[in-house]
C-alpha cells in the first residue's frame, strides 16, 4: 500500500488540477482526495509536484526483432520509465515485420521479460508491409494485436486496402493509416517552399498529406472501418478531419510531439536529427495543429520514437535516415507547450494518456478509483540542459540535444510498482 501525499493531481478526464493524495493498493488506485494514512502504508510526500496518469505512447519503434543495435525492449523500457511512459504501443515496422501470430507472440513474450513498463503491439495490415496481401487480422487480434498498420509504407492498391478495411470492420479492429500521397512524398526530405528551395533539398507539398487523408476517408465512408490517422501535421488537412468527425465516421487523429514543438527552420544547416517522417512543417502549420490538439480535434499526441544509429544519421541530409528518439524527451518537450500557455496539463495528458488508451480499449490513462496505478510524478518547472549521451535509449538521435528544457520525471509507477526514481 502506497500513499502519495501533497500532490497536484492532474485529471485528464475531468480536465482538472487539484491538490490531494492518492492511495495505491495492489495494482490499482484505491482512493483519491483528502485521505488519512492507512496503517502500514508507505508514505511518499510529493511536495506539491504533479501526479498524472502514465503516458500511453502510441507508435513507438523498437528494434526487436532485427535491429536490436538501434533499440531493444530492455533499453526502450528503461527509457520509457525515465520519461514517464508507462505503456508503449509498439509499431510493427521491424525486420521481419510483425505480420504473423508467431512473430507477435515472440515479441510479446520478449517485451514482458525485458521491459519494466507495459508494451502492447500493433500488427502489420499487409504481409511484409508490402501492400499486396492482407495479414490474418482475426488470428493476430486473438494473439493480442491492439491495432493494424503498415506505418509509413502507404498501401497504394486501393482494392487491397478496401478489403483489409472491410475485414477489419467485421472484427471491430482499429486500422492506423499514414496520411500521405506516396507518389508525391517519395524521395522528399523536407516540406516544399522557399526554405527547401534555398537549401536545395527535395520537398513535398503539404497537400500530399491532405490527398492521402482524403483517399483514406473515402475508403472509410465505403467500408465503415475504425480508423486512426497516425500524424496530422498540416493546417490544410484539419477541415477534412473535422468533416469526417462531423459526418459520424469512427475516425481519430494523432500528431507527434516534434511536429508540435519544432518547425521547418529547425533543420537549419542540414541537421539530420531534424529529419522526420513526415517532414517538419511551417510555423503556421505548427500553430494550427497545436490549436487542433487544444480543441480536441486532434485526439492523440505521441512520441513517434524512431531510433537510428550514428551511421544512418551521419550522411548527407537527403540520404540520412528519418526519425528521432523521444521516449525520454516526450514529457519535457510537452512542457514547452504548457509553459507557452498553448495547452494546460490536463489537456496534454488527455492527448498523451487518456485518449490513446480509450482508442485502443485499454484501462490505462485515468486518474480514478479502480484504474490501474500507472502513474508519473513530475516537476513541470525543473530546468536542465539535455545531453543526448545521458539518454537510456541505445540510439541518441534527438533533435533536442544541448537544448534548455523544463520538466523532470521524479518517479514512475506501473501497476502500483515503482519502476523509476530520479
């Protein structure tokens, strides 16, 4: 039994902040509010710091199987615990892809053995993520898959995709799409515009995202499947998302923390740690997407944690691998939005914990009696300078290296057990 006293309780469901205590009994939250210490309880004084549901991170790449040198379940789990992430939703873009019940069972077992946090897996929508033949969605659901996606390998064959969506709908499975026109975005390194032209880099129009999203929405209208867009990063896609929701489609959308806190100019002098998929957008797009998170139009914020080794990043910008690690920098980066007055702490945790858990049908992400005791205790104001070599991830490709940040995780609890202490 653990009593966390004198905490600033962040409730993403009620969108409130209150000073109080929280009692953990076993693996669940037993009580909240003004609680007298029960006999024999371990008492932790939170010193007025913030206590929130642990982050449910939808869309984390882990290198097992095939790329353990980039990230393993053990290193990702340690990074997550240090970053306040209590549930990782892992992507299937591994080598080989997670496209069969046998592979899914293997990674599920490995994750449970090695990681101190919860890890749930998405499975590939098509075999080998090649877009030619759909996977055995029913068997993969039975084996524990929480959603189906080919990640950034967009399925170009609309007949294959429509069949997969129809089958997914019959089973109630969630399909996660990557809204991007693959023809337009092939070979692009940045968002097209004046900056791309001045740098001589191949760009992709922001409309490529809108075109990809419009195609997916037409197929959702045809099939009635449950759909989540992994990243909406441009202002031009937002009206289409709003229309889809207003028309009663079972559609949600996410965005990465990098697209909420960085813009196209951060690429600067060809800094490959800022090369992402989709590429960083204009400041106008960034502000529009932040406002969409605040209004609830965009439901989920994720880290889109994508480890890449030094060899794949130390290349000319066009050739360098895309992606950045973010499990440990997720919370401090989100605090930039809080300190700028763009989003409140309950709004942030609604998008980082409650909404992703609800979308996947998981009980996590809540600060309520009977909910799993997956919690993060953090100081939103603690300043530090980020040193990428101090990160727990095997790969160190973070765009925030050397930057002044605020927000430190003090303790992380998973199922009532403390898995991290600062």
